[in-house]
C-alpha cells in the first residue's frame, strides 16, 4: 500500500464529528489525532487479538494496545468469559460483593509484597490516593516526583508541573518538587533541603532503562532515613516486568504501590496496595484521624474485578510475561537490523525493556524529531502497522512481527532519503505530530 494512495475518508469524517462533540476529539490526550500524521488518524471499529480494524475497513497490527493496558490482546476469550459471567449476576450493589474479597485475595497472592489493597477505576485516582495517604501519615505537605518519568496523575499535584498547567493554582504546584532517576546523591540533597517537609517519593521503579545497581535499595534506605513514604507507580511495570511488578523482579518493597493498565486487559480497574500500617489509615480499625483514601461508586464493579482475576490467572498459567519478553526481543532485533540495513541505525532507535519497547526518531543532527516521527508513522500506517510505540501484546505471533519488520524496513528506506535531503518535509503529508504536553493547542 503506497502512502500517497492511503486515505481514511471515514476516519477523517468521524474525527471531525468527534472534535465537534468531545474536547480534543478523544477521551485520552495520548489518543488524540494530533499524535498521528495529518488525516491519517484511524478511528477504530473493532479489534481481535493483536489486530484492529478502522471504520474505513483497513486492518492493522496494533502495538501499545489500549495505551499499554491490553497486554493479552483484544477480546481475550478467558477475560471475556469471566466478564460475561458477572454481567448476568449484577455488577454493582449497595454492599460489597463477595467478588471484592476474592479479587483482593487473588491480588495480594500475586503481589505478596503488599498487605492490603483497594481497587478503583483509573491510575490517577490510585496515585493521588497514595499521595494523600503519605501526606496524612507523615503530616508533611510536599510531594517529590521523579522528574524523568512522564506521567503520574491527571490531578493538580502532578499536572501543575507540566506545560498544561492552566487552571491549577501556583500554590498547589509549589508543593511538588522533582528528583532525577538513578541519582541518589541528588535525591538526598533534595530531602535534606526540604527536611521534614517531603511526604513521599513517587516514581516508576523502572522505565526505558534498567535501574542502576543498588539504586532502588538506596532509595528505600533514603526514604527510611528521612521518614518519607516510598511509592512505586507500577501502572506500566505491573505484570510486564513480572506478575508482581518491578518490586517482585528487583526485590525492593515500597510502602505503597499502584497497579493498573495490564491488570484488566482493557477493562477499567486499578489498585492501590501497600503496608497494612499505612493502608488501614483509610479504613475503620484504627484510632487516628480518618483518611479519605478511595471511595468510588464504580470502583468495585464485579465484571472489572473478574477481568482482573482472569488476567492474573492467565499470566500465571500461560507464562505471559516471558512471552511478552520473547516477542519484544524478536521485534527489537528485527527493527534494529532493518534500520541498520537502510543506514539509519543511528536515527531510528528502539529502547526499553523487551516487554515495553518504544522507538525514538532522530534528525540528521541526532536530535529527537517530531517531523521524522511523522514520516515514520505515515509509512507504518500505510503498511498496516498502528504503532505509537512498539509495546507488544501476547496475541502477536511471529508472522505479525515479521510483517512489522518488513514495513519498518520500507519506512527506514524513506527515512534515509529524508536524511540525505536534510529535510523530511516532502514526506510528511501535512503538519508534524505533536507532543501531548504542550502549553498551546
């Protein structure tokens, strides 16, 4: 399929209708059509396994499915069966369902480093609850976030630190400070500068690079020494690093941790977990001030908890994490070989753990480039690959990977032409894709 002949008229019309009715044209900024080449943002009709179809009838191999949440593939039979069973039994009651007990027991067996868990619907609610709890138990106002990690919450304590800080009082943002990943000395300096003011350190325990040796252990020791709460945001690392997340893989136990994304295979479920001493402050069996930890009407819908239990069972019984790594390693090797073969190995880069791959697009001077990303995405889409990242799902097979690598090679051939011309503009087809976090639309 040649890019110049690749049009999405129905998707384009649907996008226009979406923008007229939904701010941003999507319910998640990362799904916005500004993240895709102009007029080449497919609107999805349906998906099955590792494939999705748009409203124009095109089929794609999909990566980063559900913003990394759909790790087993779309419409996974075991998950769907568990969900259907609960739908016929009622999904939401005036008192806890027995499903809440069973789901908590299953989760804490999967993540044995935690002693209590509370479920909710999205990652932001879980991380904000963790921050509120840390502030309550320490009596301290400040939050220290890892400045090298892109996202923690839609709530003011985090969004106020981004370029999209409109509507957030400066007084709120001033209570959030940042530390660099992997640098214990800089983190200790921050904790000393704000001695007895920082309630918590919150970070993704791992990202596009592995933790430096001793780093997480050192961070645990720093938190203990300075009396603050250590929070691991395991939204992405949960299940993709190990069934028990990064804490299970690296053996460092946080005070609190948050899970989501892969936990429900696309169904809305997330979790705040941690030490009983802290978590119980949001409960009824203590003598201190009550903490409004999490209280949501839909937080324990039975079908979402059933989905989470089915996901955990599938991971454990079918070795899903190992499969994700194997697929990712095959993909990364193929992409690197294709890029090298077309002479762009220094410009099209694959980074991250094999189960959580992203790609970087660098210009002729080796700098990250949105125009070159646009060129690359256009060619992938024309070849039937929908890939804002290269994050794999277990539903992919070797043929999917091989096709992806073939399409990447074709994209890299065009990339080489643009580099030789020192100008990707003729291959963009319109405005470049844009970063999610920017001050102006």
